[in-house]
């Protein structure tokens, strides 16, 4: 994860993707992101809602060519506890676009446990070149 930034009632942070070998790959679209209670834990509440325009084509990812997607997390403590049912989470489960193997990112926090919360608790942008998610 990259540098986070705060806005009124939310925090944004990029998830940064790099190649694990000298071989490059391409990512196209939006990653799937959800809160989880542990590395192998169940998803908590509603998953991230895709937001923004997809780039016109796949984004190349290499060792020296990172890509990223911006995640915006709402402060769920601002919502009625009865409607949100907040619970502690340990991080995020992330699926690369078109992939079925999850990655786990440690990021302790609080999430709405209801599948249909009072708000969109997570939003995620498309994969773009660079490390800022924008």
C-alpha cells in the first residue's frame, strides 16, 4: 500500500502492484477488494464498489513499472451502529483483475458487517500506471 490521504470522513490509499520477477504482465480493469477478519477469514460487509473510468487498455506491470489502484475507505464510525454493525477487521482481500487467487493486505480497521450497509464502505478505482492510483 502506498501513502494514505484523508478527506472528510474517509481515507484514500493506493494499492501498488509490481512484478515479482523480470517478466512483465498486464492488468486491465478494477481489482476486487473487501474487508476481512484475517488472512483466511471471511469477507466483512459489502465489497468495494468500482469507481471511475477504466483506462483505454491494459496497464503494463514490471519490476520497474508499477501500477496501482486507489481505494477509498469510509469511516464507518460515522454511521448508526444498529445499521452498520461495526466490527474490527485485520485487513483487505484483493483480487487482481481477472484473477481468482486472493492477496491479503494487513490494514487493521473497522468495517460495517452488514452486507447492505448504510453507505458504500469501500470504493476502488481502476488499475493505472504509477504508484498513486490516479
